[in-house]
């Protein structure tokens, strides 16, 4: 009797899995391509170029100030007292460290600014993905790529999920989909 109950339970469980598997609808899309085609990306790209130039100018200025002070020290070191030379070397090390820290901070600031500007576009794309998935009864959506590694291993070419999301966003996909989207970095 116990064996029959166990076998019945296993059969029911297996039947439930088969029934659930029939309801699965999987799609894929390339979030990076969709984002790169958004009209807002032109402005974000221009803003980031300007911001990057501004940061680079400030980093270069700090570096040039350090180089100028170091050259002045090298020229005057022979005529300086040991005490003055030691004080100037301390000052130069501090300037060098400050310039290096400023450059690090500039990189962090650039990435923070980029994330801040991309967030609304990313949210818009993800909202469109969610809406299209719900409208077309998809149960799972995969990203075509994640960084450099593809997430999707196999799909039928007939899946038009990316086209549906692009239409929802009001953007037009190019004839030939780019392999790699050019998002600001």
C-alpha cells in the first residue's frame, strides 16, 4: 500500500512538472544594444565626454604642477641646505600622493556620474522588457550577453523579443544588429 502511494505521488509530481514545462515561454534580448539605441544616449555620451575632458584637465594640471615643482627642486637641490632639501622632498612626496589620489578619485567620480546618467535609461529599457514579456506571456527573459560572456546558449532565430521591446521604446533597430553596443565607459 505504501509503495502505491509513493508511486502515485511520484507520478503526480512528474505530471505537474510536465504540465508546468508546457507553460514556459523563454525570450532573449540584448539590453546593451537597446540602451545604445535610445535617443537619450547621444546626450549622455556628449555629457560624459565633456565630464571626462574636465576631469582629465584637472588631473593633468595637478600632474604638471608636481612635475614643475620636481624640476625646480632638481635644479635648486645642490644649493639647498639638508633641512630645506628634506622639507622640499616631503612636500614633493605629498604633492605626488595627492595627484595620484586625485586621479583615482576622478575615475570613481566618472563611473559614478555614468551610472547616474544611465540609470533612467536602464530603468526605461527594463520596464519595457517587463511590459513586453507580460503582454506576450513570456515566463523567462535572458540577456543575450552579460559582459563578455554570452548568457544564452541556444535559441531559435524566430524570437522577436528584442524587436518587440524596441517597438515599445519607440526606437528602430538597425538592419544588422551590432555584436557589441557602444555604451559610454
